[in-house]
C-alpha cells in the first residue's frame, strides 16, 4: 500500500563525520560576510547529503493499517545490507538559483560507487510505490541559504584536497521538522552498510 501525504517529510541521507562537518563549517565561515543580514546557515549537526527524498508520509499511529516507520525502515535495512561503503570528496561551491532563498552548496564528486548507491535508493523508492524522480540528481551538501537581502560572498581560495573525504559507511533516514528560522532534522533510523574496505583516495 502506498503512503498517504501529511506534513511529515522523510528522506534517505548521508551524514558527514565530525571531521568533515568541522571543515565545512570552517569553510562556510570564510565564505559568508562577517556582517549583514540575509544568510541562514545550516546547523553543523544538520549538514547532510540527500540520496533520495521520499516526501510526505503518514505519521505513526495516524492510520492503523500503515506503520510507516516500520514499512520504510524495513526497506532501508535491506538496502543497507546490500550496499558497500563508498568514499568520495567535496569539489566546488555554488549559489544555486531558486524561487525562494538560494542554497549555497558544496558539490560532491559523483563517483561510480556514489552513483550506484543513489540508483539503489531510487530503485527502492519506486519499488515502494513512490513516483520516479524526474529531476537530475546533483549530489551536494547545503551550507546556507541566501535571501534577497544577502550580502555577497567573500572571495576565498579553497584547497579542495585539504578537506577530509566523505566516507559513506552509514545511511540515515531523516525527518524534517519546521522551525521558525529554518528546518531541523531528526534521525529516525541509521544503519551501517555492509563492511567492505573504503578507499581513502576516491577518484571520479
């Protein structure tokens, strides 16, 4: 049975490890203007790479015929058990165009392993009855969002090779929670991928 829409938004994601979170937060501090309104930063603990957005699902207990948490977690358990860890890296920073606040994003190199993981997540979503994703997948981590009044970014030199790699050994299901200033994210499931040695020097 397919899920019914509500205000609960859930997605499959990768959370950077503490070393990469710290490095990305430091890079953001260099990029953003020291003064002036208009920038909404993403909390360090909320930084993530989205693999597949599932959208709105029934909240727990809303429909006795659907235990949405168990339904989705079971499928993600199977996905994690069938996938090997992946290593990739950050490369490039872009201020995307958007109708609302513009996301400031760090690009993630789409290595073969990462593409394979994303395709597996898409296949899982389709198997569960979600519509196929029609937008191109652009792996990224959002650092901040710029409103119409945001001051320009500062010009800095970035040594991408100095950033820690993005080592994907664990998948997480996150649930977004609207807040007055920005969305916050709650981890409702986490599982390690089947353990295969991860290369620390990923290549595209």
